[in-house]
C-alpha cells in the first residue's frame, strides 16, 4: 500500500517541480530583493500546501510541503553546482566553496582569507574555484587582461559592502562611464600640481608624529612601557585625512582615540568584508536594523563629518574636499549624496591603508637590522644633520627608501585580496591564455599570492629583501648565486588600470616623509616582549590589512653621520 494516495504523490511531484522552477529563476536572474526572496522561498511553498489539504490535516500538510520544496531546491542547487555541467566545473576547488560562499564568509570573519586563498593556489593551481560562480586567479597576465582599460567591470561584492549608502562610492562603481565621471574630481584633487598644495598638510602632521614619538620616551625610556608604533600610525593617518578631507577636526596625535573612532572603523570593516561575500544580503542589511549595525554606525559618522565640511563652503584651503565638493568651480555642482559617498571613501581609504603600510614597513625594518642600518645611512647621506628629512626634494630619487617601501607592500599589500571583477553578461566570456571564463563569472586577481609567487619574485619570495629592487634596477641577472626573477608587472599594490587608487601619489608622499623623518630623528628598537610570529598572525585581512600592536622602544637619536655602504 503506498505511503500517500495517488493525488498526494502528484501534489508532491508538483511541489518538487515548482522547486526546480524556483532554482531556475534564481540561476537565470539572480534576484537580490528581499521581497522577491520572500515570494519565491516562503510564499510559493506556502501556497503549495493547498493541494495537500484535501487529503492531509494542516499539521501534516504544511511540514510535508515545506520539507519537500526545500529538500528539492537544496538538492537541485547542490547537484548543479557540483555537476560536470556547471560552467566552472573544470576549475578545482574545495567542495564547500563550490557549494556556497558561506564558507568563505566564515573564513573572512577570522581575517585569514589572504593566507587561506594563497594555500588554495599552492594546492590547486593558478585558477581556483572559490565560490559557486567565482574563481581566484594567481596569474599576473590577468592584471592587464581583467583590470586594464579593456578589462572587466567591478564585481558584486560592493552590493552588500555599501548597502548602507544611498549612493555608491567611487570604488564600488561598476559602470566604466559613470566611474570615469565620478573619478574626475579625485584626479583633480590628487594630480601632481595638487599634491604640492597638499604637501604642507602632510609635512605638518608628519612633523607632529615624529616630535610626539621623540618626546614619548625621551627621558628614562627604560622605565616607561613600550610605545605601540602601529597605534601612532593610525592616529597620524586619521588626523591627516581629517585635515585634507574635512578641514581638520581630529587631534588623535594629541588626545588619543577619545571617541573610539578607530575601533568603529575597524569593526565596520569586519562587517563590511563579511557581507561582501554575500551580496544578496544587501537588501536585508538595509531592511533589518540589527544587521550590519556597525556598518550603519560608521556610515552615520562619515555622513556627519562630510556634512560638517560641506557647511564650511568654499574655503581658501585647497584640500581634498575643495575638489570633491566642486569648490574649484570646475564642474556643475555635485549632488550632496555623491559628495557624502566620496567623503566616506576618503575616511576609510585615507586612514587604514597608509597606517597599515607604515606599520609593516617598520616591522620589516626592525626585524631586519641590516636593512634599518642601510636605510639610515641613505637618509643621512641625502639629509645631513640640520637638514629637514620631511622635505620631499630627494625622496623620489632615494633608491633604498623606495626599495624598502615597495618590498613591504609586496609582502603585505594593504588590500591583499585584490579587486573583484565580473565577466559581463552578453560579452561572450573572457579568455586568459588557455583558460575560458564564461559570462557572469566573478573573478579576483589575488594580489597576495601573485606578490609572493617565486615565478614573479625570486629568490626569497616570502622574505623581506629590499635589495631585490636595487639589483633589478641595475639589471643584474643573478644574485647570491641564484637567478634573479623580478616581474614588476606582477606588482600592483595600488590596484591597476582605470580603477586603480587615485591617491597613489599622495600615499607615496606620506610614506616617504614619515619613514625619512622617523629614521633621521629617532632610534627605534623592538621591545623584548615582541613576537614576530604573533605579529604576522595578527595581520588580519578585512578587505584592508589591519595592524596588530608593534611595541617599540623610542630614543632620541644622537645624530652621528653614517655612511652609505
């Protein structure tokens, strides 16, 4: 005797068939609206209960219909994603990642995505499937092909990362024409001529940072607790960003983080990075107050800072907002939501990335005393005692200074994952050497893996060795008895192409000033409690690489001229 009457079996087949249709709708249209999700995933199976009510009581009909619908849908999705008919079936990757991005969101929550993804590439190869419809790429040929002028559009991760914003910031815009329009004020603000206007802002804060560091342990340094250099760099970067973007308003170098602003930014980044793996949650974040609460709190803070600057109106200071708010009169007045979106981007991009690189530069120098000594000799040779090392006249031409900065960014790029892209629908797909990526495939050119690949940088690809840049500039073919591999086309810490970082010139100016000023004016040494392994394990990737404490002993430098060897 059958478990269900024939009519019930037909009803169950109907429910299963509708579940397959719902899978097709999601696969074909990828709806992100909460109302559509509710209609397809809740309302539809609820209506399918009705045919069962003629033969089953409601207490049985409801669970039977829902379980049948959901099991059919889940099995259909899983079988398709794991099947040889999936468009990305040829690319290897862990089973859980091929099934869902939930696994990667969980890994990202722990801040170890850059290490995990590097491990996947070392196990599976240059193209690894890291999501149902997503691959990570460890091939420098993809930099130009996917991120260059004729490359791919920005990926969907920004849907959820910027879900709390009414207008997308520049970094999230996928349409090339709109991105070009929105980038114009950034280009005016950060071109070579404008950098000269911004230079006094950088010099003033760099001088304050160096002076405060020199005074922090100038007397009886052995009796004082070590100085957390990473925290000082965070305060410096935020104060400088406030000066350039908002006309001031922050004095962390004097007062510390009294309002817990920095912790708010860091927690907001954790939430933003986690949700970036689940772009379909964007509408949920906007709808439910508890979701992404810190993202919303950070957004409110950024809006407040931006509106305060807008109220100041046209000022005589040619700071960043002078251009972002069209106070230079170059274009038509910009809509306020666009200005707010750019202000939000300035806060995060102008603070987190620079402080991350500065911390890692000094971590590398202090754990490699020979490099510290050589850099100090170079600084002394270009800026003898009595000269101002914050003056930019020599910075761009100091080979070892720039080698140290580049090498630290190679090992610890501030945006380690790279920039997500997507193959546009209707494009016919994208070919990379002998690999084909079908339409709709999400891709990430994994910066951390490419920077540490021995095929691009060798010898010592995982070690801090600034000399590689010196040897490469001299066109040396081999060093220490080994072939020198130095592929500058595989080095892209500021991203690449039309979507690259518009603040690259400003960032390099900040890095060179601060490093030169500190090296000239103070002596630094690591505290005895410092553990290099713990430091590197504490470098957590939440889109931007966060910084663990860097405890140092600071001493006023007794200036003795050193010679460059």
